[in-house]
């Protein structure tokens, strides 16, 4: 299959292929999603096959308006309605109890709930409207690898496996959406942190009791990113936290093991160590968590093109957007910190 790169003036052509049961990747404000008609089970199964995705990992359904949600869910809790009015379109996915028979178990991962969001991207909203159907949209990458933030990333992973990619340039946020479980309206739970932080959600609906970012091997995940290893490049990733002394110890340790060290860190740290390591990728200014989040996946992917055999990656405080950044980085590293 020849994978075509569609420009923004070719949305109708991309929509036609989606209606024919093909797969089209699309840009969002977070990462690129792999689109298929959410009500075409054969097409949805192609998504799992193209990505190599576990079949019990549910998919997020993307819509072009808040009104569409009521077609597919059993109820829209008052708190969810307030969040949608405040933050949609935006990087917030909400899990609802689904109406019976609306989506196949291939979409829901065998659960009686469905995850839905309205992406903040004009081109993709136009694509959904042109298709006339809700679209599933997991990250458009090989399952387990860093999510794509450019059309070129998608093409690298999925060329000859999907019909096309709608090229919307680089994504803005760089990390997947926050996933909020509201199947129990009295106990909303963040299942996956993202740019929509706990603080901004609580400002609208009040306190959220707990976060739950992982499940056991026996449980079915209610949201992507909870159960399986994710976001990992081919090279092992090791998280470094602390001063330049700690970075120096980590570099020395791995170089003594014969490793070629890649440095994924802020520009100040890179300036200090760049002559002593094999390669570097800047995450922006020191303490600049927004830049670090936006650039994390691009940095992890970058080292797959270099001679680096181990990636030393910078830790941030797990608060606000840093919670989402560290969630993704810890999964990429398998929670491996340099001690």
C-alpha cells in the first residue's frame, strides 16, 4: 500500500478514504492520531493491526462537536458537561458509560465505557465533519514507540500500512490528552495525566480524589497508556535527576560500560556536557516544562538516527504538566533512574 501525504487542501480526499474503510492519520494539538471510522469494525481492526496494538487496549473516539457525544453515551454527567463547555475542543478525553451496541468491543476494549474527545485542531475537526462519522484516533505510531508529533514521524512508522497522513505540521502540546474517567460521576479519576492538569480540572468540578495511571496484568485498562510499555525508542532510556555532578556520574558510568551516551536535557545542561557525549537533543530552556513536554517524543525518536546506545534523559518535578511529562518518560525508561 502506498501511503500518501495529504495537504490541508485535500481533506475531502482523505475523508473519502476513511469512508471506504481505510486508515488516515491526522494531526491534533497533542500528537498525531491514527484515524478510522469508529463505527466500522473492520476498519478499527486495521488500526490494531497497523500499530501492533494489544486488543484489550481501548481506543479514544474523536468527535467534531459536543452535541455528538449524546448520540453515543448513556448519560453526560453535569460535571462532564461543565468540563466540555470549558475545555473542548482541547486535550481532555472523558470516559463515559456507552449506549449498548453503538460501538463494538473492538473500540471499547471489551468494556461498557467509551473514551471521547474533541481535538483542538481545525483541520482534523474539518476531517471528522467531512467524513460524517466519529473517528478512533490512537497515536499514529508503532505500538510502544514514541508517539508522533509530525507527519514524517507517522510515515516513518506506518508507511505501506495505512492509506495516508493529513499533514498539519508539528503538534503543539506534544503529549497525549488527559484521560478523565467519569463513569462514576461522584468519583472522577484521572487515568492518564496530560496538558489538562488536575488543577485546571478541579477548578471547574472540585476535588478529584485519586490518580490511577497503571493497572495489573489481569485487569482491562479503561484508557490507553495504563497497562503496556509505551513511548520507548530502540535505545534504553535512563532518567537522571539532580545537579551537574549527578549528570557527570551517569555519563562516566555508562561510558565506562562502553556505551555511547545520548543526552536528552535542557540547553544549559547540554552546553556543559556536549563535548563529552556522543550526541545531544535539547528540551529547551532549564525549567521550561512546556518545551520539554512538546519536544520529548521528538527527542526520543531523534536518538534512533544517531550512534547513541543509551539515552540519559532529564527528570522534571511531577507537578502540573510535569506530571504528564514524567508519566511518559518513566514509561519510556521502564522507571529506570540513575542512582
